[in-house]
C-alpha cells in the first residue's frame, strides 16, 4: 500500500494546505478519526489541499484486512468524511469504491461489516446516498451503483 505525501505541484513549496491534508489523510490511515475531525473543524479549507490523497486514505480504510478491526470501527464517521469529499471523486475512484463495498456487502455473515455495526440501517442509508451521488457525478457508473444499491 503506497502512501505518497508531500508537495503535489511544481512550485517547489510544500504549502500549508498540503501539510494539513497530508496530516488529515495520515490520521485516517492510522484510524485516529478524532484527529481527522479536529483537522476538519479547525482547518476545513486546508484539508482539501490534497483531495485525492484524502479520498484514497478513506477508501483504503474500507478495504478488508485480516483483523477486521478497522472495518467496523468508526464506519459511520468514515462515511461522513467521505460525503464531504464526494464532489472530488474521480471516475476510477468511484468505480473502485462501489466495487469494494459491493464485494464486502456480499461477504459471508462472519466477515460482513453490516453484521457487526450497531446501527446497520443508518450505514445502509449512508451508503445508498453515497452511491447515488457517485452515479450522478459519473453517468458511466449508474449501472454499477444500481447493482450495489439493490444488494444493500
């Protein structure tokens, strides 16, 4: 898993907003969402300095791992953060998100994150809203999003 932080433009300056967005994305990767929310509240505009890195960190946090701990913990909070970045999601990222989440919803009950959530209906509604937003932004993902929603 590659995590590339740092300057993303050609001006040879590591800007304040890039530092904040890198710290924001790194705190998501470390599963320290209280730090992410602090950055988002205190430096809201600067968090968007490196949008794609932040979205990538959120997406990677949804992927299955051996322990399943990251998957269940703070799921609602991760979806909330993802909703804030929906307008910046590119086609390929939207496809990856829909595919990853669809595969995870189809998992066996022992591996399915919805089984372990305290409020699965709320998570399902959040996922439905995100999939609708992605399909509105990228028309080529309408069928994939509909398939995901029907599985939910």
